């Protein structure tokens, strides 16, 4: 599915993203290795067992990056020039190995660029762990601003 062009975004609209991902220990380990983040809370089971969480946490930046990837098909796949910013990032609850996450994006603002050739779209992205036994829990949220293409007819 192709992403949306500028005119196809509606302020106030919430886009439920279809894709989900169960995060493995290997996913977390590889991300920490690639980013040179050796925080023991993410990697050292003994260290993490002695924290308030009792086990290793998934790297929060990985959770955020995964949410962006999950959101691409329904938002910006092939229809943006660039991501402009990620703002107001928070991680209200931890993510653990084996958790499945889902995401949704709410369009909060849009405007044309000063030359009118493109548009700037801001979306508030919320990331949840999925639980069959309880309500999904908010684990990450942030604002993503993109420079969006317009269709030639816009």
C-alpha cells in the first residue's frame, strides 16, 4: 500500500496501523549492538533482575524506531521528502522481550510549505503492548513531523 500525499491527511484523524511486531531478545541485542548502547538494563539479565523491573528492558529507542516502521505503509511510504523531527518522546511503561506492539498515528497539524510545493504534516504516534488478557498498555508516544509530497494535481 502506498503512503498518503499531503491532501490525503486529515487533522484529527487517527490511523490504526495494521502491522504488529513481537520483539525478541535477538531484536533488542542486535539494536543495542548496532547503536553501541551497552546499557546493562537492556543486556545483562543478572543486573536487570536486581532492578525494579526484574528483567531486561527493550531499548526505548528501538521501540520508537519500530513504531515509525510500523506506521510507514499507511502514512508515508513513498510520499515524503524527509522526516523533519521527532518531538515530545516519552516512555510511560517498559517493553520486555516477547511483548507484541502495535501503533496508531493521529494527525495533529498540517500546513503547506511557504512555496506551496509540499506540505508539513505532524502526527502524534502512540505505541501499545498488546495483551489478550488486559487492555493494551501505552509504552511510548511521540510527535513525528514529515515533509510530505503533493500529488501533481494538488
